[in-house]
């Protein structure tokens, strides 16, 4: 779509609510749910202005898509020699509606995350066959709707958000090595060696200004279930948490491990509750 009117017409044809997104972007930049013509107009303008300005990107445009209710998951698959294996399942945690900012992922065995893993595998397999994808590690994003699993997008790449690291921590499955083996024409061997849950929780600054400090409660430092804690910005950095672009206000992340998905969720929330990101506004002295 190249105009507000085109987007509104498409939304009316699809039926509200809809999802508006830039034609060529990543990290959920400017992706927004719209429930009526006025919201479509605002979402269109945000998506249009968030198009990458680099010459090698796709032609500028805005997509209008059906909104899919339900939990969102991703499936990283190994397609090799005409065979497809759906090997890594992750539940995506979203926040800051009506946008779709990623606040975390949880990786665990498919039966612990998905009500009907066989139905998900069938949909992923059908999508790869329709697209003719082979000899690649892929990342498929899916919504688990009341009508069954529905494809959001299929990517010929490893999952983002450190999902391969979560897979390695939770199951021992090494997606990076599998991708390299495929590229080198070698046989791919993947076998789970453990069955844990691993999660990543992203931390965001909630106000604009200068980072004063990023800290974790001292009582949690050194907890054995925290596998990694990384701060992405340092004191003195400027942050501007714009709606639909909070990726640029991401202050850090933590990776946790647990015996169950529920325990993993609880530990991720504990970290989020005990992280202190202090921001000085320009009005502070």
C-alpha cells in the first residue's frame, strides 16, 4: 500500500482488527494493531516513516494484514535434502500494545509450549513445500489461533533474540552448527541431550533521556539460574523509547534456565521486577 486510502480500503475488505507494518523492516519496528479507519491512518503514517532509507532495501510500502489472535510461537527448522525437521520451539512474549514489541522468548520441548505439536509441524512443513525451501535452517513465526496454527512469516535464517543460544541451553541442540553443516554440504546431526526450559528477558528504558545507571538487585546477583546478564547501554547513553521502536531503548537482557516453563516464566518476571534502569531527563539537574 502506498496511501492511507489504500490501506483503509484493504483493512475494510479484510475486516478489523488488522495489523499494519512497514513492507521492509525488522525487529517489529512500527508494527501496530488497528481497530478502525482512524487507527489505520495513524498506523500507516508510522509504518511509512519507519521504512529503511538505505538504497538496497525493498521498495517503500506498507502491508495490511489480518490480525491473528492467540499466543505467538516460533519454530526453527532444519530443511536438508528434501527432509524437514522442526527442531526448536519458542514462545514469544510481547508487550507495549497496540505494538508488538518483543520482551522475551522461552524455548522448551514442543509439547511443553504447544497444545498440538503435530499440527504446528504440518503447517510449517506445508509452508516450506509451498515456498520451495530446502537446504537451510529456517525461522517460522506462527500464531496459535482458535482455528489452528496460522503462519505469520517464514525466514531463511536462524531465529533472532538469541533463540539459538536458548536452544543450546535448554536442549543441547546447536542450530548454528547445523546451519554451517548445511552450507558446507555435510550431514546434519541434531539430538537433544537435556530437557530444560531457557528464557531471555529484555529490559527497556521507559522514559527518554540519559541513562544514569542499569542495575540488578544485589540479592539476585550470582543466582545459579541466571546464565547470562548483559547490559547493552552504558551510563551517559541517550535513549528515546518511541512507540513501535522500543528496540532502540533496550537496555539489556538476561538469560535464565529452569526445570519447567512455569518456573522459567517466574524467574524471568523476577528479574524484570528487580532490574532498576534509571534515566535522567533533560529537566533533571
